[in-house]
């Protein structure tokens, strides 16, 4: 029997898993069944100019194992995110507070595909109650640790 819950789509790189990722997943779970699109290595590099540390297959495997994730899949390597959204056909897209998607552009793209029924929400809360609440902060701490060791 299929769940009567709404499908809530979240997407991201999920490179170095941190409390901010868990917070986003858990907040999405309050709205319905969580479907996750994990960015491909290629798209992450195209989008941010920086390749992820963890390979895409490994990032996907970790996300699949997180409580409250109902379905997880790798994004498309052709950078056609809206095609993946169309395939999943969620009720809600939940964006993280620091995701750089332009809401109007996203709404327009969904409308062109006949998906204007999808509700787009941005999580306003930021999980910053932990010191290392982002991949960038984790990477910075690793760099500092190894720079300090090499200067000893």
C-alpha cells in the first residue's frame, strides 16, 4: 500500500554529512516522505567550481542510510534538475536556507513543465547550534589542523 504522505523533495551535494544536513532531512520529514536528489560529481563541480571530496556513489549510499530518508537517487549528469523533479513529482520542494536556487526561476521552470502544483518552501531556520554545521567549516578545520601540524 502506498503512503498517503506528501512527497517532499530535497536536493544537495551532501559531501561531508553534518548536523545541517540532518536538520534539513528531519524538517522535510515533518512535511511528508523525504525524497533526496544527491548531486553528481560533475554537476557539483559545474555549479560551484569545486569537486566534492566524497565520490557520488558513496554520498548516495550514506544518504540512503539516514533515518527519515524514504528514497534517494543520484541527480542527472546532464544538469537537467527539473527533469528529475518531473520524474519524482513531489508535492513540496524544500530548499535549505543557504541553497542558491532563485525561487522565481524555479517556479517558472516548474510551470513550463506543468508542475505548478508543487509547493516550494525555503527552510528559514539554520542549524548553527553545532560548531561544524557546514561542509565548508569542516574542510576549513581540517586545513587548519594540517597546516598547524606542518608548521610544528
